[in-house]
């Protein structure tokens, strides 16, 4: 970064620091505390990485939501992936999944014992793997929210049109809006504002949040991931909250359209159908999964390899579930930093680079300090 | 230790440290290896010299900015240089896989030769082994090296005081980013290029100022974050760096942002990180900037009195800890 750039960024950040402090004083005068939730793991990480909680006065609480896809994936899913690797299938996955504990083991252990687990940064690598190993079966671990679903389905579409026959998906796709609806209607949880992720919103559209603002009076701002975007987003949420008028503010209108990315949605719709999903910590949420349509079942790894997905066994001491709901801060887990740390993770929140516990551990306990969305 | 070796054990982060502490140090930690230097300073017949070794398993063998051959020279030359020595002799051991094209080997050996000539080191001894197809991935190289101690340097943490300056000689993370981009086949316009290059001239150039230089290291595996933590851990001081002052290349930055990598965790192979008395910062920068490899040198932070703590002032002025990377950020990077 050149110096002048950095200088301007610092100046703008200073401006937001003062604005947030003003909001904090108003909240203090009115004796109120506002509870904001960042929905998505990319925001969680950026907030930790840029130390954005440093900017928040006492009356503004920022809690992390369930938006880390690895964290909400059931351990039974990992068990199935490990079984595939043990059976000699080439398992292609994003790096985060490799160390997530299943019921008994991890993909990293399966690999050390001879399993073929290939880490990739883009779903297209799985297609490449399948093409280069025509005699092997390749399974891509299709875990993620709408942002990830779109490129994975684009990859599947390419596989279909190229007639690639040895590639399938083990899907655990999840949809953000049903999870938010479940959180917001939980009487044990109070959320005054949602910092909505730009990339997910670019797919689903800003209108997806309208019910939260209109029916539940929850302030919504769609914000980007640069630190200044996040500060602007928080400022926007505070303005809505203090004015008492909740709406959906789209600060990313250049990329995020009200109706989303129609082309991507159409492609997703061609291959996928909503279904119920079990979320770690949140339980079963209706219509929150995206499963392959029956006519594409040959690309469904579960089907193709005769896997029976069973609910896995969680480490009983792990409080990920409570943390994913924003009810507890990572530091409140007795295992945090002791028995559980990023190299010996007991729960997924400590593994994923977007996990709440990992963010809190890495960046010095600033993450999640302001916890407790419980009203 | 139960279990098996995981890829993460080679990542240079916390798992690697644990492996060394539980398996290596209890057996070999009584001698010069105790402080785990990248190069040992030894005395033989009254003369002091530095001795170092490094193995190279990078994949792909050839990448933007270099190949495994020049990397194998620069890696050992840099380990010797940052220990305060003048690299003189290298050994070269090759493990070749059956089927490796001779043309590839030729290009790699040419790079070894060019690298050695540019660094003024002599390849003094070597070895070649061939293994069956599938038993190694193309080619592995080990180099060991000997350097003459530059007597002006007296490196050590005892004299470190708050206010001392932290300098880097160039953009960080270029090597790791280039390897990652090459391996994953990302086609990025003006994407990352490895900084595989020697830093010995930068060391030599500051010999006249050596009395105020406390510590030098090249931030390879595990990146700047790992070196900073190793410096502060268990010592009487802490470190504070500023994100806005970290030099970086645009292509590397673009890739890191795309993948959510922390540049502080990504390896360099031609970068020098240095701790010195505050008043030496400017004279050192001045000397470094006369070399192409030091043109973007910067002061990135300073020593604090908060023992063991490494903190970063973020791009927007927040303050956070700088942690070690965990697990397999990037296996087989060098
Ligand atoms: S610290 Fe570890 S055990 Fe505790 S909630 Fe987080 S991931 Fe689970």
C-alpha cells in the first residue's frame, strides 16, 4: 500500500470512529444497548482482522452469526467424506474442511493414512481432477452458502456439458435467509440489526432481507468486506436503529441487485431443490438446504456411492452451537484456548478460518467480547 | 507422540514447532541446535563459520519468478547471510524421479549455476540419486552451505530496547502467492511473481553499521508473522507493526484478497527482516535502496515493552494480535 492511500484510509476510519462514538453517547443517554449481528463468516474474519471491535463504544454489541459454512456442517457429513477417502475415492475439498473433526477422525488423518484428499481453492480444480483421473471417482465436498453454490453449480454444469462421468458432489449447501428467519423468530435471541454479506446478497438479492426489516423491525445493511465498508455498514445500522425505522439499505448497489443474480439463480434452480437441513447448533431448519434434483442424482455422491448420512457425534464439551447463535462468546467456552485451539480443534468453529472461535483465538480475544444477544 | 505425520507438520506454523519440540530437541537439543538456528555458528581451528542446510520439495518445479534450482541456492545462501556470514560453499544433492525430462533437469541445473555465480558461492560437493517413478515428485534438492562469519555482526536479543526499529527489505509474500497461483492454475493478469533471490548483498552492505543490528531473518515458511512471533516469544520485549507500512506487490495482494489469505502468513524467498537500533533505520534503508532487491525497503514497526506480544495496527487503525499460522497453509512451498 502506498503511504497516501493508507493515510486517507486512516482518516476515513477516524471519521467513523467519531460517528460511532456519537451514536454510543446517544445510546448511553437513552440507556439502551444495541445488538448487531454480522451474518457471514467473511465479515467475522474481516472484523477480527482489522480489529473493528476497537471502534465500538460500550453500548454497541456486535455478535457473530451462523455464517461460517464449515461451522454449521454436521459431523456426520465429515464421516461420510472420510469414508469416501478410505474407500479410495479422490476427495476434492476447500482447505478448511480437512481439519474439521468428524465423529472419530478428520480428512487430514484419512490422508495421512493413505486416502486421496486434494485441497483446492476453486471448484474448477475438481473438474480438472476428474478429467485427469478418468479411471478414478472424484467427489467434491460441496459445502457453502449461496455464494459458493453458484460457482460449484457452474462447475457441475460444465461437467455435464463435457460429459464427465466420474465426478459427483457430496452436497451440504445451505441458504442464509431461512437461518436468519429462524434466529430472528427465536424468543431467546434479540437482534436489532443485521450486517448482511455483499457476496451472498449478490446472488440472492437485497430483497431477501425485506421480511426481516418490514415484519420484524430489524435494521438491515448490505455491506462489502473492506474495513471501511464494514464501518460504513455499522454506521448505517446505527442510524436506522436510532431513528426507529428499519429498512434494507444496500450499500453495495453496484454489485447487489434487489432481485439478485438471475442467471446464477436460474442455473441453481435447474440443478437444485430446497429441502430441510440440519444446522450444527441451530437444529433442523425448513427449506434451508439445496439438494440436487432427482434427475441429477447420478451426480449426488451419497447416491452414487451408496452412503447413508447419519448424524455424527459432536464433542460433548464443544459449545459451537451456542456460539453460532450468538448466545455465548468463544472465550466463554471452557475449552477455548486450552484443550481446543486451531491446531487441535475440538469443534468446527476453531477450524474454519471464518469460525468464531478461530477468529477470537487468532486475533487476541477481541472477537466476540461483546457477546450475549440473549435479550 | 502418537499418530502420524500430517502435512500441517511441515507448514512452519504451530504444528511444526510442536514436532520439533517433541521429537527433535529432546534428542539433539544439547548442542548448537538448541536455539534452533537456521544456520549454526561454529568454531573450528580458531575460525568461526556458519553452517546451514535446507531441502527443497517445491511443487511446481518451475513457477513465475524462478524454479527449484535457484530456490535451492537462494534458500541456503539466505540462511547463511542472515546469520551474519558471507556464503562461500554449497553442496548440491539431487533426488531424481525416473522419467524426469532431461530438458527440465537442464533448466533447473542452469538456474543452480546462475544462482551460485550471482551469489559468489562455489558448488563444492554433491550427490545424485534416482528413485522409481512415483517415489518422488519429479525432483527434490538438498543444499548445505558454509559461510565465513562477518565479524562486525554481534546478533542477539540481549540489547533490544523499546523503540528499536523493524525493517523489511522488500514486498512480502510474493513467493508463496506465486506458488499458490501457479499450482491452482489461477490466471491473474500481472499476478504474483516469486521473489526467489539472494539477500547476501543487503547483509554485506550494512556491515559497517553492524554494531546496532540486533537480528536478521528471511521470512520464508510461515511468513513475517512467524518470524515476529519467534523473535518476541520468551523475550523481554514485544513488537508492533503497521499494516499500512508493509510493502507488497499488487499481484500478490490481489491473490491474497481473493483467497482471504493474511499476507503476514505467506512466505517470501528474497526478503530480509531486520531489527536494529532506531537511529540506524534510515542509514540502513538508504543503503538497501541502492540495490534492486532493497528498493522497496521500509520501516514497518518498532519494539515495545510488552514482553512477548506481537501486535498489528490495522489499515484502519485498530489494534490486533499477530498469530502464528496454523496447519497446512501451503504445503511444499519451498
Ligand atoms: S472453543 Fe473449541 S470446543 Fe469451545 S466452542 Fe469453540 S470450537 Fe467448540
